[in-house]
C-alpha cells in the first residue's frame, strides 16, 4: 500500500488560497504522511496487507495524531512524515471499531502546528471543503460535500451520517477533510460510488465525521478502545444484491465460518425481524446483545428457509495489541 510522493493533483482541482478565508497552507501543514508495518501473522494481514500507507492529522501539540483505524490496526511500527521534512516514529494508542477512527502518538517533534478539531461545525451538502493528503496544496483537492447520509459496509460497519465528497481524491486513507473555517471536519475512509437518486453515479470519498470523535476520545486514550461492551461480531461479509442481502464471504477465523453458512445464502431475518438492507442487518445483529451472545439468522438457500445460530465474538480479541516503544 506504499505510495510514491512523486505525484501531484492537477492544478485545476487544487484548492486556491483566495477561495478560503483561513490560512490554507497552515491547515494543510497538519496533515502528515503515515506508514505502518504489520506482522505477517496478524489477523488483518491477509485483507489489509503488511505494508500500509496513508495520512494522519496532528490534532494536538503533544503529538496526538488522528487517522483511519485500518491503517494502524495490529501495526508493530509507525512512521510519520510532514511536509516540512523529517520523519518520527509513532505508537498506536488505539482504534475504535464502531467509528473507524485510530489514534497515534508521535514519538518525536513534528515541526508543524496542529489543526483545530471542528466538532461543532454543521456540515451539509453543498459545503465547500479541502480534502488533503500529506504534501500541501499539490496533494489536496478543492472538494464539495455532495451528501450526508447513512453508509453500511460489508464488514459489519454502519455510520448514521457519513460525509461524501467530490471530486474523489486518489489517496483517501486517513486524509483530512477541512471545512470552510479551516477546522478538521472528517477523516477519509473510502473511495466509493454515489448515486444522486437519478441513477447517475460518480466517484466520491466517504469520510468519517469528526463529531464522532469527542465522545470516544478519552476512552481510546485511556483504554485503547471504547469503555463499553463490544458489539457482537460474526465474521460475515454481506452484500446487497438486487432485493436481497447475500452472504458474500466468511472470515476464516470468524464464528460464522463454523456454522455451515455458505456464500450465496440469502439473509432473510435476524431472529424473527426481517432485514432489507445491510444497515438493518448489522443493527439487528448488534441489538442481539454484547459480544458472546447467540445471533440467530434466518437463511434462504435454494427453496428452503433454515435457521443458523452463531455464537458471536469480540473481534478485537483476534487482533494483535499495540506494542509499547
């Protein structure tokens, strides 16, 4: 996942200083490059790789860096770079499975100023913003918020009001979404396609809103995760196919793989509650109780309806814990 720094966003898409009422270059200076190395035997090595590269954002003077969690999950080493040069090691403080945020502590001096966290700023469709990876304006896109809406991921993940921006940035992982007042309003997570409702699809970035950070920040700094019962995890990958929710795959070490579920099975209901979307599936699974509870799925296979009982697990127990440096 490593990327070359020898690239540049075309000039017509880069943010122009005169279009924003804040110190654009100062705000962009807080966006750092992040490289992580993960052991080959890590749980996520097969899906996310052992060499991961993206961005992080300096949010405090003491070296606290916010990024997207999949970049640093199970990382044994972290290096941070800034646009002014130099590199410092970092230490993984923790990550939150529910939001997707990850936190890193820089273990050296970064000669850049932190960005303000804009947790109180209202963000809506049509708002102008900057979507930026490390490297200043040449690695930034003048973006527009095209939607605030629910997002459900196949890996047992839901955001109630994700931010979607266009044009899409080619290096989105951990990148900063900077609002019109110069504050950080989100962290880049994915490149997806978005429909306007008129069957027109466009490439966009999905961004995790920054207002999800304050309620969990102290917990992650103290415990490395949120201090609440973990959600039940099935190790099940699902997709919306036409009007059905279909099993797309199973994690080899996940509890669902031990139940006889097969790719192609249709998920009809959780217990007796029908599901019509990925989001409704995951929410009903989570409503079953904390990790360790039994989750009952009604499955359509061929012309039969069968019940599958899955003893859910705590996903974090399969992950390598951060190493102290």
